[in-house]
């Protein structure tokens, strides 16, 4: 009995040492950047229309991409608010999440250079499926009023974000909203 107990103890000790020496899974390291939760505002009104909205998941942040049907200049006002209100009517537009970003793009839904052709024809409401995302909880089209297109982005909590524009593909461009998964990673 004593030999069996010693053998089992030695085996468990060997397994424990082996497990302790095994390399840990590589942790995702996020780059140090200077994002924040203050409003991001640039430009006033731009002629190129909103063409599409899509989302993506990344190791350190979730992304919303607003496709624009032409090159810059770009205009946006992105900020945390208690409630998003529809421009024009003032009606509240509730969305899921612990915090909400009001996204006003100074870009219309119509292409006025093409005779007022409706380019972004999504109805008011959800425009992206963000189930399973770390940070995003909802991405809703809120409406378009006086050349501006409005969205509500529900997020898990008031987290650091950034907004920037990218050229392409082709003659198009994009306005990008990134929301970090957590504060301490930044």
C-alpha cells in the first residue's frame, strides 16, 4: 500500500511539474494607442452618399465601417450620449448596450449628382448582425435628415474609440469607427 501511494504521489508530482513547465497560450497584446471616449468631430457636410455599413471583429476592438460612395472630404460627429434622438423628429431611438454612440455622418443617403438616386436604402433599425461581438451590441440606422445620415451604435460599456477615414476601394472611401474591448488594454 505504501509503495502504491508513493508511486501515485511521484506520478502526480511529475505531471504537475510537466504542466507547470508547459508554455502558456500566447496572450493577445494590443498596441498602445491614445484612444478616448470624448467626441470625435470633423467636417460639416459632404456630397458623397453613404453606400453601406458593415462590421468586423478584431483581437483588441470591434469595428464599424461606413462605406462612402466617393472620395473625401468626410464629415462626422461621433459621441457617447444617454439616448440617440432622431434628427428632425426628436424621437428617441433606443438600442441595446450599456452605452450608446451617436454617429452622425455629414453624408446623405441620396446621390444628388445622379439626380437624387437613393444609394443607402436600409430602413430605420438594425443594419448589422453583431451577435457574439465583444463590444458591439447593436448598429442601427436612425434616419437621414438635411444631408446627414444618423446611426446608433450600442456598445457593452463606455469604452475608448477612434474614428478615421480611409481611401478606396477604387474611387470610394470609408469612415471607420473602432471601439476597444476594454480600457486597460489601451
